[in-house]
C-alpha cells in the first residue's frame, strides 16, 4: 500500500469478501468477524533518516443477535448461535487477560 486510495481499495475488497445477510432487525447483518493489521513505515529513505514504524489493528466483530427477535431460522440460526458463542468466549478471554478473575486461571481461548 503506497497511497490512501490503496487503503480504500483494500477496504472495499475486505467488505466484499465478508458474509452478511438481512433479517427482521437489520438490512445488512455481518455474519463474520474481520481483523485487519496495517503496518505503516515512513522515512528512512536514501538520506538514512529516522524510520518511523507504526502498527494498527482494526477489529470488526459480527454483532450478537437476539434470535427470537430477528426471526432467523435454519442456517442463519446456526450462524447466529455460533456468532453469539464466539463473542461470549472472546469476552471470557478478555476478562482473563485483564485479570478479571482470581489470577492464574486457564484462558479458554480454544473454546
């Protein structure tokens, strides 16, 4: 990526590859999580100047869903159940990493 337009092109590509469907509560409900890591480096050219590097992590999680209100069934219900379970597990891991428990306990990152 060499220019801002390249970032926009990448964002369009990522959005096009994500899974989304509509239901009673939302016209476009994301059915997948997305993580994008962007490394930026500036300087350090021919003059041997200071090279500045930064890293950005963008996270877009599929939202939890109240399946009774959304009216999903079949495959969409199975997807919603998996999304809700994955968000619950993520919350447990974050709490564990943040020391929300008694300390030293197992982090359930494989659940």
